[in-house]
């Protein structure tokens, strides 16, 4: 615990002394918006669409180019809508423009939504995990632009987990969905721009789009968010802090199953804690032993006893390994109740997020180490296949 806190302090202090990474929007500004001159521009964005000084991308583009329409993902333009709740289209009070919802009646821009633009620009912060829907929105926009003959430009941003983590399970094609749009590991280690390039080249969303990525300056694969010198803007109500993406990976999958589970949602500890009647001291010792690089301590709320996770800001510890051991021990301590008591709807969503429907059987017949080992051939192939699309060292 003390080591983790000291590491966090060291990297926080280091970040203060670093020059902030220049984001894609910063580079676009420095180049005098050359890619957008003389074009009608649409922008996919939300509250995370800001430059390194914190200025909103939509206000910057409204001032300097012909920005004519906005498009918004899950959680809405301001990032306050709850997960899974439809967002309605509305007029943005800051720009006066129509903000079309891409998380309502449609997940993909319709021909009517794109009719008035020449180029669609994408500027949102992702968290580096397959099940977070912002990358799915990007994929649907890529697909729509290919179909409608529109240019697509991604203004790149850091992967907050860093660019070297490639962890976790793949996805069975039958479970491809909006919470698992791409055949990539649960933690993929790509920036949004790199993922767009790979998806486009591989044809994952169909025909290729006219795609450009505006690269960042000053970001490298070894950088986790605290090392970038950038201010964290909460990406959604339960990703409030720069370390929240780490905890989303560890406990998010379990949370798709278990009723009565306290994950600290809507607090600064969202996804960092796990409290339930079946979270025991025995579970605590198990996780401490099985999750090297991830500190686990006792924690209790009004919901009962539990644990709190501490991930190393420098990127140490395998998050998906921690997630699998956590799931396995939750299943054991609850005597299988996290699966048997889950509704059909919850099991369906769990399978989409996890990427398959085999894990309940696997946990009954295999040791967690065997399950983790079974991921490795896919992870090795993916590391090799992603190499041509990496924009940063």
C-alpha cells in the first residue's frame, strides 16, 4: 500500500515538471486547421474533447472552421447521462449547433445526419478497454463515412493505460456487439487513432473509409496518464479519476453479473472497491497472493466487508489477470451464485463484455492459471498484427 502511494506521488510530481503532451487537436491548431479548410465539418465529441489547455474542441472549431454539426456518444455531450440510457439529440447551448445522438435511436450516423458535411472529425478520450463504448462509436462513424463517401479524421489522444498493455481475453465473433465491437483483447494498448487505422485496414467495419489520423506530439507507449502532464477530464460518471480506467478493467466484468455488489459507483472510488456479503478475508489473502503488482487491502462500507484495489500508476501488474482471479474468487465464495442468480439479461450483457459464454464452465473445470494461459496465443498474434498500425514508439 505504502509503495503504491509513493509511486503515485512520484509520478504525479514528475507529471508537473513535464511539458504536456500535445493532443491531436493541439497539432491541428498548430497547423492552422489545414485539413478542414473550405470544408463543412461535423464533430463527434463530448466533455473530454478539449485541447491541452482545457479549451473545448467544439468551441475551437466553431471559431476557426465551418463547423456545422455535432454528434454525441453514450453519456451525452456533457458526460452526465447514466450508462446504458438513451441520449436524445438536442441543441448545444455553447455552439448553437444540433448535437445528434449516436446513443439513441441509432448507434451509427445516418445518411441524413451526414448529408450536410464533407468531413467528420472525431475527438473524444477513450480509456483503453474493449467494452467502453466510445471506440464502438468511432467504429460506427468509420463505417458510416465509408458508406456515405465522407472523410473521417481522428484527433488522437493518449491511451490512459499506456500503449504497452495487451492483456486479457479475446472475443467470440457471435458476441460482437456495441460493448465489444472489435476482435481485440480486453486491454488493447492502442490509441483511438491507431485502432481506427487497424479497423479500417482490416475491414472490421466493412469498406475502407477515407481516414486520416492527426498524431499527438510527445506521447510514447510507455506513458500512462499521470506521466502525460495532462489534466484528466472524467470520461463518464463512473470514470472520475485518471486511475479509474485501471479499476474499471479489474472489477467491471464482475459488476455485470452480481446484484447487491458495492463497487463504489458515483464516488471517487468507482470500480476500485468490491464489497459484498461473500467478499471475505479469505478472498483478500487470495487476491494478494494471485495479483502481483496490484495491491489489495481490506475495505468496508455499509454494504459489508470488501476489498480495495491499488494499481501502480507506472503500469505495473496485469489488470486482466487481476480481473480473472477476482471473478474466480467471487464465483467460489458465492458458491456460484454470481452466475446462478444472474438474470438472462445480465448473463447476456456479461457474455458480450467478457467476449464469450464459456467462462462459467471454464471456472468449474479449470484453474484460473489455465484460463489465463489460454489467452496467450491470441495476445501474441494481436501484438504482431497491430505492429504496422502503431504511430508511436
